[in-house]
C-alpha cells in the first residue's frame, strides 16, 4: 500500500528526534563523567545516537523535507515540531538517572531497530541493521552499570531506585500507537511498538532483579512528545543546541 | 608519427578513479585503505557521465565519514577526474565481515586486535571477549572498556604481556 510522503517523513522524524535528543543529553556529560572510561563510553553512545539521527534526518529530508537538509531539520525546528519521546528529553540529574534512562530506552530501541531491519523502506532497513548492533552495546553497558549501582552501596541503590521510579511514567509512551504508526505498518515500513512490550519486559525485569531494584507498577503514564507537547526541559536543551545556527544562520565548520 | 589509440573516455575515468582511490586511507586507521576496510563499495559511471563513488560508513556516527569523503574528492581532483560525486549509502549495512584478510593482518601489525570472524549472528557480537593480544598472541586478555578511542574499537588489556590494546569491535 503506497504511503503519503509526509506521513513517511513524519515517522522518520520521530525516530530521528528521539535519538538526537538523547545523544545531545549524553554529550552534556562530557567533562563531568565519574571516570575517564565512562566519559568515553557516554560520548561513544552519544555519537552512535547522533549518527543514527543524522542518517534518519538525511533520509527523511530526501522523502519530504521540502528542500531542508539534515542540519536544517535538527537545528531549525522549534520545540513544538520535535517528535521525540519524553523520556529522552529529561534533563540530566545524577549518574544513576542517566544510566536508568539509557537502559530503559535502549532496551526498547534495540527491539525496535531489530524489527525495522525487515522494513520495506530499504534505506531505513539498512540504518536499522547498523543501529541494532550499536544498541546491543548500549543495552549491555547500561545494564551492567544499573546492576552495579542497584546492587552496590545503600546510597547507590537508593539513587538507582529513585531514578527508575521517576522514569517509569515515561516508559508507557514508547508503546503508544497512533495513526502514523498504523499507516507505516500498512505500508510495510514501520513497526507496532506495543508488540515489543513483552520482549521489553523480558529484557528489563531480570536486570532490575539482579540489581535488587523494585520494578515500579505500571500506573499513569506521561505522553505528548509525538504531538509536540513537551516537558519544560526540551526548550532549554534546544536553545543551547541550536544557538549557533540561530545566531549565525548557515555557519559551517 | 604517433598513433593515438582512441579509448572510451569513460573506461579511462573509472580506471583512473579506482587507481587514485587506492591512496585514500582511513584517517583513524591510517594503515588501512578504504578498499581494505570495505567501506569503498563501488566506483561507477552515472547516467550523466559523472564518476560516482559509493561508500558505506562503518558506524552511522563515524566522525571520519566527512573527512573520508573530502579525501576521496581530493584524490579524484588530483587524478584530474572532472565530474564526480561521492554517495554515502547505508544499505546494505557495513559489517566487520567486509574487512579483507590483508586488512586483519595489517590491524594486528599495528597493535589492534581484529574483530571476531563473523558478525552475522547477534550472539557473535559479544564473542570478542576472547580477543587475542595483537602483541604476544596470548588469549589471557580482559576488557577494560566496551568503548575505546574511536567508535569502532573497545579497550582491552593483555594479562600475559600487560600491554593495553584496542580491539576492533565485531559489528
């Protein structure tokens, strides 16, 4: 079934936005990480995510960017036009919060990319083949840290549990379905996220258990990122991230 | 009297381009050419007579992509190729399986453990725990960090000769 290019474009944009925003958040750790190896790791993961976003933006631009390129999509759209999941825009708090956020998101992203490797959009499938391998490293790295923190000292356990508790209400949005998702599914391009929920639970629950952390109950869930309703954090992040292109339009390295 | 044998210009352009590209190396792994690495996928003639160079990045976020593209352009300019285009193509995705056997030996020679042989199954992705030390070939090695000096490498340490080394990730 053929798809409206604007719907296809919108779908690619939401995937790209989540990766770019989380990549930028991780890059904010540079110069602040607890040890040098971890600084490198966070910067590496940020690079992977920004690279995934760049490939997605470039692809989206060709399909329905209306003359905009990848940079224009990243740097010249306002908060209300961003379509990322709310969990990734959460501002950085302590290290446990960053690790928990990474684990909950990457566990989802790995499954999502894996499903997208079968997409009929061959460029998207190619990006997915690459991204799923990168994500496997992110899941393993963040899971190892979460276990170390949860099963560590009283202090690290408290912080890890607090982070998981605070972030849990953002996990529901990952599995939401809407018209765009149904359209890309019908076209053989996209994935229905709710189908991934059992596998996500199977990834997340054993890690929380080994980390001696309580899995929070699925209660009320935050939502809105995909329709441009964001938390207060995203605007501040974009203001910094987009500053140069806004102040000096068209600047290049 | 000199006889000029006319050859189709296009074939010359492709051959000259291929020849020129043999000198382009990865800026982060200068022992390897882009052909050794398998990121140079094709050199072909486009519909409009433009020489098209197809490259596939090792990592989506590889910061060297831009530099490599510029180096390709410089090499083509030097070879006096007039019309060319560098195309970054993500599909099919690059895998460490595309490294040539010669490339694996060159990596070892400069102190980088080559990736495990296959990345086609996800299980194999993490089998690199048995990375052989590129210096003394011992298998008594340990991973220091999953993430090393570049996106495509992890940091290891040899427990026999105590040498720290990079290991090319299996991706």
